[in-house]
C-alpha cells in the first residue's frame, strides 16, 4: 500500500499513521503548481571549511548521516535550514514562546519513522506539530526530484507552509515531487534504514532517536 500523497506538519489529519501523513487516492493529481527558483551564481553561507560543496552531517544516537545541500538550486530553502541549524537565524522557541538564536536542531529527535518510506525530524515539540514560528515559500527546481533514496526535503502541511521540519527518503517517492521542496541528498543510508526500523508505536519511535548535533561546512562531496 502506498503510504501517502503529502507529508503534513500537524495533527489535523488522523489516519493509520497518526501524526503527519494523510492517506490519498492512489491516482490523485498534484494540487500545487510548479515554480522554479531563481538560482544566483553562488549563494553565500557563513560556515567553516573550503570547497565547492555545502556539506551536512546529522550526528544521531543511531549513527551519522552525511548529506550535501543544494545551495545553488534551492538557495532560499538551504539558507533557512542553515540559519536555523547554526543559530544565525532568529526563531520563536515553540516551548518557551520566546525569540531565540540557539542552534535549532541540536537535541531534537526523529519523531516519525516509516520503513521503506522516510524518516522525519525538525519538530521542537517532538510530535510533529511544532516549528520556528514562521513559514517559508516552496522552492522547486526542475532538476530536484524525489527520484531516489536519500533525498532531503521539506515537510509541510500544504503549499508554502514549510518551516523547520524535514525528511529523508528511503526510496524514490515521486508522488511528492512539486509538493515538497527538495534541498539536499544524503549518503550513509544504512543509518537511515536503521532509524526507519526502530520499534515504534504507529510511526513514533518507542525509544527516542536523538539528533545530537548537526554540523555544516564547506568541503568536497
């Protein structure tokens, strides 16, 4: 059974998977129009290192997932993610409701896991309903698709409602194209598979899979 047609951020839809997945008809059509991001020659990010590739490492309690960010083809999505990750972009703390510039993702969890589909994180409330207190616009590029395992993409609850939550695919999920903004790709997929298969209640891991540290630097992919 195909799991979903869209990844959502809230509890508005209750289904077999609970938190964030709304089941859709097997042949439903996309409801959003494709928009192409304007790509500057080089998006600049204040992170350490040298090289042409913007590299990301998720250091988790189940192992490390290495990724690269598509900073040229998805510059605004990457800029938002990097700003939150490094603490250089201000956000509203969902727990205290105070403005903060602490590194956003460190200490969070992967709150939703589905084998042979994806793992999802980026919710400060640890349940899929939280975010940074703002939304960003969807940023689609014709070359960026959910066409293989290891795609890093933004979760949302509808058009232009992304913020901080993200997911990493374990297989091609082409029905998510032009609905969720792809902004990177990952290796170390054994770690993704391991996380996807931790014992869970519905889709929430029984034992927390912690994102200990998120590291970003320039380098070579």
